[in-house]
C-alpha cells in the first residue's frame, strides 16, 4: 500500500480532534466575553449619560438656558475622557440651549416621562452613545415649566478602548492556553503513538525471511493489530513451507524423467545409423539438455527468491575458503569448456568473513557466475575468481572476471532481469543466471555491480558485502 501525501497522518488527525474543540469553544468564549464586556461598558456609560442628562438639565434650568461653563465642560471631559454634547428643549419643543445639530432620537419614538431611551448615532465624524429623556421642571423661580426634553451624546472612544483592551487580554490568555494545550497534546499523542512506532521499527528491522511472531508488549488497542499481523505471518510461513515442499517434489519429479530421456536419447544416438534419425536425436538431446538446465535454474531461482529463503540457514562464512572450494569444484567443467579457471587471493591478511550468510545460496550464485563466464567465453579464455578482504568502506568482496565478449554498459541493468538473453544464438544460457545472483546479493544486503574486465575487455562481476 502506497502512502498518499494528501492523506493526513494519524498524528495530525489526533491533534486536530484534540485541538479543534478547544478552538471552537475558545472562539465561542471570546465572542461571549466580547458581548459581556460590551454590555457592561454600555451599562456603565448609559448610567453616566443619565446622570449627565439630569445634571445638565438642572444647570440649564437654574441658569435660565445658559450653556455649561467651560470649566464644567473641561471637568466632564477630564472625568469621562470623552467629548460630551447636549441639547435642552422646552415643553413645547422650543430650543433652550446646547448643540442644535445634535442627532435626534428616532422619529417614531414615544418618550415616557422620566424613562431614558438610549441609541447609537454618528456626530462630528465620531460614533456616539446618546440618551434622550423627559424631565419635569416645577421650579417657580425658573421661566421654564413642564416637561423638558434633554438629549446627551458622548463619544465612545474610551468605551471601545476598554472593550479592545479586555478582548486583547482574553485573546492573549486564550492563545497562551492553546499553545500550551498544543504542546501537551503533541506530547500526549507522541507518547500514545510510541507503541505503533515501536511496532513499525520492529517490522522494518525484519528481513524478508524472518517470519517469527512479533513479541513486543503493546497496549490493548494495538494488541489486536499485532495478533492479526502474527496470524498473517503464520499463514505466510505455512504457505512458504508448502511452496518449499512443492519445489522439492517438483525438483525430484522433473529432473528424474528429464535425465532418463536425455540418457536414452544419448544411448540411441550412439547406436543410430540413419542421418535423418541422427539429426532428430541430436535435437532431442539438445532440447532435453536445455530443458533440464532451465528446470534446474527455475528451481534455483525459486529457492533464492524472498519467498523461498529461510532465515534459520544464516551462518558465519569465510568467503576465502568458500570461494576457493567452489572454484576447485568447477575446474573439470572449465577444462571441458577449454578455459583457464584460476583463483586469486587478495585478502592481504584482512578479514574475509561475513557474520550471516547462507552457504547454499552463495554457492548457487558463485556457480552461476562461473558457469556464465564459461558459457559465453570462447575457448582459450581465462576466468579468475577473486576474493578481496574487508576494507574501510565495504566488507569482503567476491569477483568473477573473464576476458570474453563482456556486456555493454547500457545492457548491464537489463541483464539482471529474468529471462533476459543478449546472445540468442547461445543455446546453453536461459537468462536466469544473473537474476539468481541478484536475488542472492539482495538476500545478503550486498551490492552487485557489473564492470568492464581487464584491459577494457570481458566482464567483471563484483559482489561487495556490507
């Protein structure tokens, strides 16, 4: 299953579900706090406006309609930190004193005596809060008698500043709270996902051959996942075991009749006198040999592939002794192909051991490299098997070098695939030898490379172990 970059991670989803309710509730609390502060500020300013209205109306009546003195205006401005405007009208609506251009209350408003009415307006390029109310005048010394109307408006700068400061304070507290919540949520989610990360690392550390059950202690929610994985591993191991059994049975069932057919055909070929029959038998022998080799290579490929390998067969191997032994096994075949097969020890006292190797697979890989070199090299060629000791960068190295036709650089990546043959005229190859070597190298986490042979001729195949 490939990872979709557009799909959010589990960590991101958990953090989202943990922090999203806080964001929503925090936004709601900020809105509620704004409304509450606004309501309190309006209530305070409204009470102040009523007091100002009563004070201004009494002063206007006692002064027989005079404006407030400059001292009183400065005192009001210093006390309220706002600009205050007013207008006083007599019982018949006649203007008494104040600002004639002051905004008026809504036209459809019916004032009740002594009951203030508040509204918002705009005056002198500023938002103002206004109150209008009727005030009963019954002072015999005044020339005004009856219900007078008093309008008082006050700017809202101080009120808005108070609301802004309170809102910014709440927002700062909220952001700090969300930041701390995010940190604790991240720590909590990381701690909660730690078992999954340990499980991931345990699975990644496994090789393709290691099908043992996972034994890590996990939380209850993850235990079911581990049990499911273990069940899958058990079924996979059972399937591989059945596959291995099939390979063994197929090896026996296929090789025996093919060997029999080949032996019978070769016997008949030695005793045949007809040229036509001889040609037919020669084709049978040749096809039988090719089929036998193909069958053997297919079975070997199945054995070295990840599905057929077993982790229990890994042992410590001295590559110097191992490679020299395999080379000695192939001397007779080299003589048959009329090539010079030699072994070159370049260990120079350095270690040639690998801690975990599968001797059967390595034997198959080295035999394939030597066989390929003999098959594709003309008579009289030389083949060298070389072992180089561990260096500063890599571990020990096995090389098989020949001075045959070689492989062009542009074809070297392609020939590592299955059933790829560059020389279709050569009937001895089946296109699986280098694929088997590649599988064995991957099983040992080794680096396989194909290079040009000595003096720009032939091919050098190198397996560098880690």
